[in-house]
C-alpha cells in the first residue's frame, strides 16, 4: 500500500499543540484581522484568529473595490491566486437628477495590466482565501467563535473570553479587529461609547445576476475588465451619500450609501432609497433584466479622524473599521484595514524584541500609522463628514443645477447663442446666489483640500 | 471497555438553497454552498456520547471531492480523534452499492490499524438516517451487510452500550410507532433527528482541529477491485427525475360560525365513514 497523503489545506499541516499562552490573539477575520494574523504567523508568532461567522468573509458584505497596491503590500501578487471578480479599467462619476445624468469617465489600459489598480471582489470568497493563507502561514484560525469579553490582569489586557466551553485564551497582546460595532474597543476603554449615528453611513446593496458577456456589452468593457460607477445627486433622495454600481464576473452590485443621522432625520427608508436609485433611467438601463441574488445592508464608520477611538492600550491594539479607519471621500476602507492590521502586527513584532506590551511600547503603532497613508489620508479629510452633513443641499442642488444648465446649453432651439448664454447665467444665479456659491466652494476647499 | 467508532460524514449541497431545473427536473447544484449532511451531525453527537461514557476513539470518514475535507475539518473541531477522506477520481459517480463497497474497505483498513495499535477494531459505525441530497437511507444498512455487522436503523434514542455483554439497546422509529431493540456489537446504527443535536464544540478542541490533518486515501490505499468503484461499479441508472406532486391539504373543520359540539359531531361522522371509530356511537 503506498503512502497516503495528508491534506494541508486549512492548516500548515504541522500537528502542533496550541500554546498555553499565545503570542497574539486577533479578534475578527476581516481584512484588518487577517492581515495582522497572516503577518504575525509568517513571522513565526503563535497567533490565533477568532471569527464569529461560519467562515472568514461570511459576515462581510462589502460591495466595493479592493485596491491592488495596498493589498499587495500585505499579500504580494495576490492577483495570481486570489478569487477576484474583475479588474477595474473604468471609473465613472455621475451627477444625476431624476431623469438625467452628467457623466465623467476615466478609462485606462494601464489599469488592465499588472499590478492593476483595483478589483471587484466578493469578500465572502476573498476573505476565505485570505484566511487560508493565514492558516498556511501557521495561524490557528477559529471560526464560529464569538469573543464575549477581554481578560484583564493588573489593569492590562491579557486575553479573551469566548462563549465556548474551555473558552478562555491568554496572549501577550490582543488585536481588536472586530469591525464597525466596536464592543471590545469600548470594553478595553479605548472607545468612549457605541458608535454615534452622525459618524456612520448606512450602505444598502443588491447583487443582481446578469450573464458575463451581457455585462461586458452593456458596460462597454473588454473581456474580464470591470467598471465602477459612483453617482451623486437625486439617487440618494437629496441626502448626503452616493449611489454605486460595480460589475462582478456575472453579477452587478448596486447600492446606495447615506449618512445615518440624515437618514434617521428624514422620512425615507433605506430600501426605498435603493429602489429609487434603481428606477433612475440611466441606472435602470444598466441593470435591466438582472435578477436579484442578494440583499444586504451594513454600517460604515465614516466619522473619520476626529472620531477614531484610542488605538492602543496596555496589551491591546485596534485596527480597521473598529478603529474607524475609513476614507469616505475616496470610498476606501478595506485597504486601510489591511495596512493597519499589518502595522499592528509589525508593532507586536517589534515589541516582542523588547518583551514589553504595555501602552508605552505599543504606542509606536500610532506613530507608524501617522507616518503612513492611513492616518495621513484620514487627517486630510478629517472635516469631510462634517462638511457633507452640514452641506446636504449640495447633493440635490448642484447636480440638478448642472443638469439644467447642460440641458439648456445642449438643446438646440430658436434662441440665439448670445441669448442662451444670458439665460444660462440668469438660471444659474436664480438657483444659487453668488455669495452662497463662494461660501460652499470655500468650505469645500477648506475641508476637503 | 473502550468503544471504537467510525462516523460517516457526507458533504452535501445545502438543499434549502437548491433549486430544481424546471426543464430537466434535476438539481441545480452550481454555486450552492456545501454543508455537512445534518443527520450526520446527530450521528456524530451519538458517537461522542458513547465515547464520553466508554472512552475509545472516533474516526470520521467521508468520500468525496478534495474540497470535502472542509466538512471533515469542521467535524475535527468536535474533538474526534481522526478524519479520513476517500478522494479519487475512481470513486466519482458512485451509487450506494459502490459507495458502501468503498466505505467498507476503508472501515476495514481503519479497524486493521486499530487492532495493530493494540485495540479491538471498530465496534460501532454511525451514519445519519439518510443524506438530504440522495435521500436513499441505504448506506448505513449497506455497510452493515458488507462488514457483517448487526444493524439498527432510524434510531431515535440510543439508550445504552453495555460493554460487558457487548450489546447496544436503542429505540427505533417506525412509521407506526417505536420499537426497542437490542443488538450485538459490532453494530451499524443510523441516527435520526430525534436524537440529541450536536454539542457546542469546546475551544481547546477547535484549537487542536485547526492544526489537525485530514488524511486523504485514494483507491491505491484500499484493498479494492477497480471495477467495483465509482461509476463503473454502480448499476443504478436514473430513469427519470421529477418533482413530487404537492401533497393535498387535509380537510379542516373550523369555526367560528359553527359551535364546537357541531364540529366534533361532524368530525365523528367523517371518522365513522372511514371506519376509524372504536366502539360507541354518536350522541
């Protein structure tokens, strides 16, 4: 009888007993937690990653893009193996009204070649792949396990308690990457309380099925290439937020994201915003005949820099959405999560050399983030969410105005061009007094520059 | 006495999400997530309970494509001793005849290894009552036949394993009631959902499972004749697949416009018409 094989998938194939005390415990198997776990395991640290979902990615509904270069910093050349939907070669921005849309489109063949720029993914598959990589690197991946509280000793975090029998785990350091509802960050005394509505956006998304070649025809794409469309204007019922359409392999993700407290303050329901968005004529044309596959909704922490919790304490670090690391202006979250997770791991590695995991030692995490694009970008847009919620009229007024100017300008009728220009100027001033136009632009420049 | 068990595990498409192709009548399996056959988890819990009180080992055994190791990895998390996946192109397309042939060869090999390690071989084989994708319920009895085991199918309550007399007592579900059976070890039992649901796995077991290997055996690892494996060894042919007609709804006698005694009388008449009343008469 010849030698039978042993399946290494899901583990590094080395039967190793779990240590009585781990080098690190990572709470949460999303992009932040998996980047931290993978980096630590790769460096030979005994690390356990606890995920409450059935598998890593099962709770993730992100419908957006992953950006190639930040992801490759943690997982080099991931595009050779990772389950990806399409590489995005075209980014569109639409200003939409109820019946019209002004479209700005950028397309580049650069984006269609290595290292690419961004991909559409199903996070449920992509994160599963990341978790397999972490397991192969030697991590203990423990799904279906909820961390209920932290273990403390002399005022410092020394592990976690799960709901399972025999469910306490000790570690030198706990990396909290639990996602937007940061219960543990709060329990660790790092976040002041539960996330506040004014710092949150709610995204509602549908996945619609359409055959691969019809997506390529309809969106005017090369084979395998994808498009990402962001839409401002009537799509969100005048509320601050955007609509989005992303092409996957044989599905389309369609959704809207709005600031939570403006939604609460309005009479609208989130699903009705999405229904409206799908009825917008230019959107409807793209999704026509596509059957509903999934419906989901999720909170996004868009408060930005000012609302971030403390990022470190004695024996504990926070990364990703739990730390509020989302750049709402550029719709970036997953790459900040990946990078922060990686930096949390690098912090732990350098602290291990000194054998110290108190707040003073772990504080270098903050410095590392400040020197990276993670906090540089978040600081740059630190007033963005405030600006958006205090300038709600921009989401209705300006798209409407631009559309009516364009319509007048492009409508060929019996008016002379000189008269037409005068009409346009009058139309413009009647909608927006010059003073408030200057004010809006000044504030936008100040807060978003 | 320690009891060594083998639990058969099948990875199946999650039939709650499977749709039926209206033209061909076959299952659309594409893109459907895989789950562990739910009855197999009742079987696993029954095996764990036996090990709790008697000690011994539990080996989980599955046959399927390489990705079925996912199901076994999950099962390892319940603290079992060993997981073996039979995976080979030669096994593909097997009906229950070829499946039981292959599984029984693997169980013989497992038993041989247990004996070589100083144990008593395999005492109990646990299966779910049936799989939710095939629904035949033939694999458990087939294994019993091929391995010359006694068998108790449709167990709704496994009462006790008496190590001294080497017997088990179990309640068996029948269409018209339950029967209490006693069977001699080694025995094959098939377990229904009336038994205990699977326990909440302990964290130390999950940690161990995260690093435990799933052993993969191919046809070459078993003492088998190639012609009796997979599609080649499967005489079953599907002649027709169809969705069963919807079951007719029963008749409902209800108020509120009719008083309860009138409804009861009407019910009595209907039962009497069918000869279902025992003694007595109306009024």
